[in-house]
C-alpha cells in the first residue's frame, strides 16, 4: 500500500511539473516578460544633440504616461537609451548591436537620416523592429519590413515646394543652397527634379561641408547665379547662409524645406519673410503640457518622439507580443493615428503621410502662411 501511495504521489508531482512546463511553453514571449523592455537610439551628443534630446524627452513623457496608466497590458515599460554619437552611422550600428546583444529587439530611433539609412538594411537579419521619430528620408522605411517612420519623408515636401515656387510664386529661376549631407543632397535633387520638370531652371546648387560656417564664397556664387529666389535645404546652416547672402548683397526672396526655429535668432533678421514648408505641427494642449513639465516649448522632434512611443505601445498591446514581425503587422493595421504631431497614416512601406503646411517668418516669429 505504501508503495502504491508513493507511486501515486510521484505521479501527481510529475503531472504538476508537466502542467507547469506546458503552461510555460504556452505562454507568449510577452507573457514571459516582467516588463516591456524597449530600446532607443538617438543623437544624445555631438552636433545633432538637440534633436536627439528633444526626441528623448518626448519618448520619456509618453513612457511616464503609459506606466502611470498601467503600462502595456499591465506591464511597465523600460527604455534603454543608446547614443549614436551625433548622427554617426558607425555609432548607430554599434548602438544597435549593443541593444541586440541585450535581446532588445524593438527600438525607437534614430531621428536623423544618415544613421537611420545605415541601420535599416540590417534589421531583418537581426530581427529588430525600429520606429523613427523624425527621419527625413523615405529610404529608411523602404529598406525593411521592420522599419517605420512617424515623420513623412521630406521628398514630398520638396516636390510640393517646387510646384509652389513655379505655379504659385511664378519663378522660373531658383538657386538651391544645401550642405554636404545625405538628407540635404536628396532634398536638393527632389527640388531640382520637380522645378525643372515644370519648365524652370536651377541656376546653381551649393553643398559646402557641414563644418563650413563661413559660407561667403558659396554665398557669392549663389548671388552671382542671378536666381529669382533662393531655396535652403541646409537645416542647421540656414541661419548663417541667409545672413551671408544678405551681407553679400542678395535681395531675392528666401524659401526653405523645413526650418529649425532656433535658426531664426542666429540669422539676425536675415530670415525675415522667409517662407518654408513643413508637415511638422504640435498640438497646442500638448505643448502647454510639455511646457508645464519642462519650462520651455516642445522643440522638434518632441511630439514625434512622443507619437512614435505611443504608436509602438498600441501596436505591442494589439499584438500581445514582443516579436518584431507581430508588432510590425499591427503597425501596418493602425490606420490613421491622431497624434500630437498631427494625423499620421502609414503607407505600405512604413512611411508616414501628413498634410503639408506653409509658414512664414514675420517679426522673428513663425506664422501660418498657406495650408494645402
């Protein structure tokens, strides 16, 4: 009898163990994790640190709100921030490998084009999903089924601006002032293509090194090419480029593909009356909430970083999984997302689409000029 009881007891223990194993095997990767561990690769140091820091603040703000409301399906979100050393492609690849080695396979970032376009082709091989807050190139999202971008590619804005300059403003000759960087060169080519396809002429395209902050020689070349208007695609150099052009005697109107607002002060009045195109909008209530928390306006790309994190959290919750392919599938099904940076719709490649807006600098302030 004792032998039988021992046998029954042993069998009972075995059944309990087997049930526990089966139950564990039946759990999804999401169920097995105590927290939702995500990564972020951003420009936290170097020349583009302001962009990376703004994205970080937006991501952290979203995570705080998500966790305060119970996390994702009851699990708190943790973010492992990695620095890609000022939009350094090698730094971005290194940061990606660090996160992949930690088995962090869902990442927000990067926020700049050169780094993003370098890491995107490696995502499928590493089985890593990335959602970028503010990459200006369409190539990032197109490179992998696991790459998404909540910021519309500036290709669409550049082509729209070319049409605006030719058809609305009536120009037939423009100069383009960029700098030697992948995003800038791409926007210059899109502008040229759009403008010349309509019958216009680009008198000159200048792309000095990003480290060149003198720009007098380049400004004289632009002025002497006798354009009817100058279009900037030089982002962080817009203010100094505009100032130099006015100093060498250029009087023609200025336009720009996007405009970092901090460039206005640095231009010392040279950007007055400049018209620029952008899909970038920030919800007023969101900006007030951000200002109350941090004491200043939500700069670019705070709202985009916030939206990237919110959209990602929604996709993970719908997938009930941390498997990149599962989350990517749910991102593709999001439809229109009413974000703090505007209404976002992903296309089949993972690129966002938003309405474009025109703005004008008046008395040193950005005012809405024309919305299409």
